[in-house]
C-alpha cells in the first residue's frame, strides 16, 4: 500500500502543461539566488515574447544594452527589482502577477544556504542545489551508490575519499555539504523523495562491512518515513528502463519539472527546467522504473535480508 505523503497536497502532475499566464515564483525555505535568477529570467523572456517585444525594445525601455536584457533572461545577471518591475510593466503584465516576481527579485540578492560550501560547488551544481531546495518532489535513480540524500556520514566520507574528482583538501567539505542537503527531508514541510536503486548497491562494501551495515540500517529507517519511498531494482530483471544512467527528476508547485543528468543525451552534467520534452521523457522513465523494481515491501525485505547476511 502506498504511504501517505506530506508533499502530496497541491502537487500538480509532472506532465501538466504550463499555462499562458506568468507563473508565480514559490517561496521555499531553501530558495537559492542562482535558482531564482534563472527562473525569473525565464519568466521575463516568456512575458516579453507574449507581449511581442524584442530585446532591443526592452533595452531601450530600461536604457541599457541588449546584452543586459539577454543576461537577465538567462539568469546570468544580478537582478535589480526595479528593472524587473519596469520590464514587466512594459510587457503589460497584470499587477497581481507582477508583484510576486518583483519580491523574488529582491530575494535573489540574498546569500544562498550553501554559501559556506561555495568553493566546492560548481555553477551547474549550485543551480541544482537551489532547485532541490524549492522542489516538492524528487525522484532519484542510482546505479552505483546510495543516493546522497540517504547517505550516512561515514558512507559519504568513504565515497569522497575514493573520488578522484574531489581534491583531498575538499573531501571533508564535500561530504558535509552532502549531509547538509539532507535537511530537506526533515523540514517542517519535507521533500517527498522516491528512489530506485540497483540491487548491487546494497552489496557494494563502500567503506567496509561496518560502514555498509550502518548505511543499510539507515536506508531501512528512512524508507519507513511517510515521505520517503525506496525501491530496489533486482539484478535478475536484466535490461530495464534505467540503463542509460542515473538521473534526478524534480517537481515543483508552480514550475514545470526539471531533470538532472550526468550521462546521455548530453556530455557532462546538465540541469534544465526549461526543456519540457526532456522532463517528460524522464518522467516516463521514472514511472517505468517504479513499475519494474520491487515494490516497497519487497524492497524492504531485501534490504533487511542483506543486513542479516552482514551481521
């Protein structure tokens, strides 16, 4: 039976179509300036095209360069709330829809929650962190390790120690950031998390037997929470819908879903909330993975059986 979720109330379908109206930016406990700027920029571009205005006309209205307008729309420019207000008025946006974006433009100048870790956070990951803070739901498929939001401190430390992409002097901070992200699961209105992991993840002795044992016990404990679902993909399934690689799908209250990839169809990491077709594709993959994996009861039983084998 499906567990009730605190995050279910008011959540829209991941395949819903975005309306023509300007979307309101949702204020969340972990709203991030980089994320806000990109989202506000997307709304400015939408409002401009809906009004039939060019970037040259917008630049003339503000008395600035065309490049500044382009950078604002791309989320690459530190926003002035007066500029946002004046552009939206120029585009004919109603006051009721204009006010929330202007307020969010003010917030976009505030420090991010991950500021203490800024020296180990790349630009693409900064946007992901901010967006994860705003999300209502997250689906995470992992092939090799326990997802970051469910890792223990020792497991996270073992992973960063083994990573060749993390400098030795940054390992402690990277592991700490991973644990800081987990606060989204204990917020007053927590993130609804659904993960699918490969069976091999349960048996890979990252950090050694004791670390893995503690990690599996923690995984079973987290899976019992009403807003966390953990499913295991048995090795015996063979080829399945997730063979292209790990991914994270985020769902929001007032925005279309976004997908985070580290594999095909792009090289390197990508997080894009402005590609509905890509998000729809991965929403479909997520559904297939949920159907193909063991259900929650079977997954919990498998996790517990591996724990027994390790004791």
